[in-house]
C-alpha cells in the first residue's frame, strides 16, 4: 500500500519524467507516470531495461485523478 515518488533520469542524470513506483509483489512493480508521457517513458524503459526485465504497458486498465493544491488536506477533512 505504499509508493515512492521519484524521477526517471536519462544517462546524464537529467529528468525525463517524475513518477510513482509501487511494489506490488516480490519482483513486480507498478510505475505510474504522467499520462502525457506514457509512450515516451515506456519506450525509454524498453531501450534501457535488462534482458531479465519484462515490461508491459497497462495504461488502458487504469485511470487516475490528481487532486492537488495547498488546501487539499483541508478539503479531504471537511
């Protein structure tokens, strides 16, 4: 039930995207990337993955809503 907010970095340590990584099994992870960057991020990961890593784009199976801003905690309490 926990995730880690982090960055996807290029070879020069430049930021490609920010994302959240969830561990969903001993060797399974779910990456939640920005919707506008799915194809680019997936392609980059595919080019840089180890041979023993399997990738799958499950975007069509999930949806998300981001509620953000300085008063978000207050709004959820009320």
